[in-house]
C-alpha cells in the first residue's frame, strides 16, 4: 500500500471527515478513480479507530444522499493491531460530471479542485452524447433500408413510440430489423467449429448478418449441429434430452453478447466451438460498475445499448435485471456442467462453457469443475485470479477470499504460481500491502 497521498489515494483519520471523504470520491470518479482510506493519518500511519455497528451503513447512505449520479464504491474493513481501517474505492465514472453536495470536483495531484462552470459544461457535453444505437444512419441509406417485415410489423404494434419517425432510422432499429446488414460489419456475428482445442483449423464457420432479433436462434441451430445430446431414461413417459451444454444458458450468453457489447469496438461477437468447450466473445469490457469477480453472486444491470435492450425486452427475448449470469450458473449445474467461466481476453468479455464428459455413463462435468487436482482447472483458476488482480490492484489474499475467488489455501497456491511466472508482485508492507500485476 502506498504511504503517501496521491492522485488516486487519500487518507482520512476518522469518519468525522466524512464530507471531505465523499468529496474525494467525487473527485476520483471525475478523473481516473481512486481510493479513500479512513483510519490513516496524513503521514500514512494507522490511527487505530474502532468501527461502530452501523458506521459503514451510515457512511454508504451519506454517499448515496450526497452524490449525483450516485456513487457505488467498494467498501472493505481491515483490522490492524488494536484498530481498523476502511478502504473505500471508486472507479472512474462513465457518467460525468459527478457532483458531491451539489458541486463537481476533479482530482489534481493530491488535492480536490472545484470544477469551473466551463469545465462542468464541457464534461456534460462530452458524456451526454447519444449511445451508439441512438445515432441515425445516413438519410440516403435510410430510404433504401429493407426491414424484415414480419419482425417490423410486430414491433410497430408492440412499441409504436420506438419505431422510426420522419423517415429517420436509428442504428439500433437498423441492426435489429434490417434484412441484411451491409453497413456495420462489426455487428455481424461470427460462429465457428474448430478442430481440437485451439482456434487454428476450421471444421465449419458461418456469419450471421440478418436482423439481430432473429440471429440468436440461427446461432443456436448452428451450435446444435456441432454438439451432441443423449437420452436420459428416467421412467417418465417422455425421455429427457441432455445436451453437451445447457441450451438456455448458451442462448442467454449469446443474447447478452449481442445486446451489451461495445458497438464502438471494431470486433465481432464470436461463438467458438471446440471439442471440450464453447466460448462466447463479446467486444468490450464490462461497464466499470460491474465487478467481474462478483457477477456469480450479484450483478447490477448497467446498460450500454439502451435502445437495443428495450427492443429485445419488448420481444420478451431478454430480461433487464442483471440476473442473467446467475441463471447461466444455475442452468449449467442443473445440466451437470462445470460452472461457466467469465474472463477478459484481448479487450473482450468471454463466457466459457465446459462440456459434460461421460465415462461409463457417469457424468463427470461437475467433478471436473470443482476438483483442484485437474491441471486444466488449476490453470483456469490461476487465469481467473490474474484477471481479478489486474482489475483490482492492491488487494490482499483475505480480500480475494471475501470476493469469492476461492478458499484461502487455493488462492495462496495460485499466487505462488503467478509469482513463479513473474506475473504478479506484492507491493508494500506485510500488513498493509497488496498484489499488483508486474509491468
């Protein structure tokens, strides 16, 4: 842990300075994010404060009542000797400017500077631009657009207020209903079946350039051609069909990738099918408000493409309450698959589903997903921990346990592996330091 205040770090000796702490959080959110540590003096020494029963809850409510838009920082309590410190960390806001006590602040060096009216107006102008899907395509192109008439007619009845007006066609409307997308090549979805375990040799591939509303089911048909199912005889009149992967979980992941991807990214949504797994790649990282390490347990619904989301929601294709990740987890467990793995790779958010493996009729998917002795499982765990440290620098193993990464002993083994590979390092004192990605 750093022992001096900086552009991303502020010390407060106690909660009596709660107003100043909130102003610092506001200033961090308007810059590059940062951390306020309550219980440390300006010189970096511990003040040994005692945290009352309702102290954290009261402070969280003060943040909620005095910031606009509301900040949702992470709050962690750590014990040091006879006292405690509270680490409050906030990410850079995607919705600037952030106000505290009806004023906007910007972090400059080690100080919080009140923003001028000109600076506030510039930030508002920059961060209130329409989302990608709410821009309008060129008028000449709009006149030539051919929509899937069945989908379009249903939509005009379901949501007449969202339909095109005065001959204008938004990007979101275009992508959801156009018969063939030749304008936005990054919005074309790509699927491929690869030979073996690597994306080297193609067995089959296909591009989906039709209306986004109908693409998910076309992708599901492609996937079903390349995976297996078996019949489970349970004594019921109708036998159960068990696929290598839970189809509803795959469909959920595909919908999420299409609806929540970053359309300003030039990459495509990709579905990669291997012998042992299916990966669904969505261009762009999760919004800053969503912690990839926490989405198994809870996740906020932070919308990136509001119009596309509303269209899919009107058709009943997707919910908007942030429960999709938990549903994927439940569906995989019910089908006997290992838990899906959520990670970042090459600037994309990736959901990986592992295949059920059969040995003499016994499903081994669950066992494979939780047995640490399996080399591949360990490798995935190490990768998951590296991603967590990359997105949450300065955390200690106790905080990683609280975040639900893995048990303490397991994390220690994974840390050892990352250190041996020269990927992470511990910075700071044994009591207050944390792990960082080596540069």
